[in-house]
C-alpha cells in the first residue's frame, strides 16, 4: 500500500481499525480493496472539499460500516455452524493493543501535574488526559469534521516547555499574538484593560516586584528565553506578544514559573487541551516526575486513602477573564 | 448453498446488485470503478460504501454472477494493484431478466397511473 501523507492517511488508518468489526475471513479477503476504495473516495473529496460533502461522506461510511458489519457477522455466524473456527486470543489482544496505541498517541495523552502552578484548578498529583485533537490544526479537509478550534485567551493548554521540550507544562493562555501585557500589583493588564480573573489564586506572603509588576528587568530567575523576551519584546513597560507566540501564566499566580520567567510559548509547541482528571493522587512533586520504588509502595499501600476521589473525572475548564475599564 | 439455484430464484435483485451488474455489463472494473459507475447510473442517488460493495460482490461471486479477473494497477489512479471483476454469462442472463421484469412492472405502473389521473 502506498503511503499517504497527512489527514487522508490518518483517516485510512482509522478506517482500517473499523475493519476489525468484520469477521476475520471477510476482512482477509476484502479488507485491502475496501481500504483502497475508502482512500479513493477520500481523495475525491479532497479535490473539492466542503462541509456538506464531507459530512455526507462521513455519515455514509458510518451507516455502511454498521449495517454491513452486522450483516457479514450474521452471515459468518450462520456458516460457522457448519464449519466452526475460533478467533485466536492473540488476535483479540492485538486489536486491543492497536486501538490503545492509536488512541494514546493520536487522540489523547496522559500526563501528570507535578507542580502547583495551576493550584486552585489543577493540583499536584492530578493525572490528566490531554485532548490532542482540540488545538491541532487538521488542515482544510479535517477542519470541517474534527472538533478543532484555535487557542483562545483563557484556555488551559498543555505545551512543550520552550526551555526543555522534554517537559510538558500546563498553564492558562493569557495573551495571543499582538496582545500588550503587563502586571500591576499582581493583576494582569491586557491591551490597557484590567483583568478580573476568577480562576486565579493569590497566596503571596511577601511582595515580589518582578512577579507582581512584570515586566521590570530580568533577574536571577529569568531564563535565556526570558532574557530574549525582555530584550526584544518589551516596549513602554509592556510585553508585546509576537506573531506565532502565546503568553501563558499559571493560575497559582504567585507561585508559578511561567511566561514571566521563560518567555513565550510557540503556538506549534501546544500539545493539547486538558480533557479530564482521571486520577488524582496526593504525592510529592519528586515522586510524580519519576516513578520510584518508594512511590510504587506508597501507591500500593495508600491507594484508597490518598486518592482524591472527589477530583475524579473533573474537567478543567477554559474561563474568560472579565475585562474591566481602562487601567489608568 | 447458492450453487443449484435457477436464475429465476435470484430475482428480484436488490438495487446494489442490479446496478453493480450494469456497471460490469460492458467492461471489467475494479471496486472504485464500479462505485463511480453506479453513482453515474443513478445520478448520485446510490453511493456504494465499501462494506455494501464488497459484501455484494462476495455474494455475487458465490452465486456465480461475477468473477475475479486478477489484479492490476489502474494507470488513471495510482500504481497500486486493484482487483478487477467481470460479469459471467449467468450474470448477463440474470441482469437481462431483471431488466425485463422491471420494464414489465413499469409498463403496468404507467398504464394504471395514467388511468387513475384521467
């Protein structure tokens, strides 16, 4: 099978998974030509895309799939009465594994929140699923079918940490390209308007001019990319978010290493949108960054008591900040 | 189980089977070609999905209405090998019988409806 790049290839892989609903013999015999036919029709569609044809095609394929999978399975069961054959458990497991791999790499990914920078909304030890489809532009064809939208102010986003892309951070997006941003006594002023942010928590026991009246001047906590921001993107005491970049802050505003310290998040580093908390376990940061023997024992012994059951299946939400009047 | 059927027992044909046979009446085609031709025959009303098309072909092969003529690539699409199908003499007899049956039904319908209108 020739390889196809991009979205059509993705749909074909998805369709090849749907084929597992058909009986094995039927799949063996017709699976490949069915995939070919599916791909040919995707190509037809890609030549003149549009919302209506794409939706109609998707509906057609789904009804065709449901109806014929049922029909062929019934036919196979009828003929199996005469010559019984067993589907091996190896196949069953292979299918399960395939679906799992597909789902975990393409659609959602699991992360753990190791630090308290989003405290108030995400706690240390929250295990979250990140929706990888939400913020990834699926191209001209997929835009009509996939639940895609661009990142907006107030969205919580998971992204690769610009200073070390092996780490994934979760923060709230405060500024989009072109936004002018500064902080005044811990309050964000965006494009000259003071934000009232219902999701923010302030726990400061001491004032910190760098943190609360950003941007002043780089200091010890500023990373190289942070310096770059100060050098090139600060004008008249405000940060101006450059094209293709985002400005992200933690909800736990007084205890968060965020864009104030390490600069902008490139739009392309955004991984996805936190979908839900699937498990929340009360554990220290160090344990969550790497699984240790101690941590395994801790989980085994205290699973019931240290799991925060009330956080189970919690959905972290995007929230709009209120913009009030002109600041000064 | 379909081997000893007489042609009349296969009638009436379902719309997909009928149109697939018509698609193969003049030339052998691959699955995508059949699907395109059926859409053309019916002004786009009948779009065969992969499962419907190959489910029908499976049954039609078993009943001896069509046969496979091996794989080759279609230069108008890409260099991938596609499975081609052609109609058997039995398939030709059947589709002809079905067309006659339908023509008869249409004649009766037109006569009755014309009478009803007058």
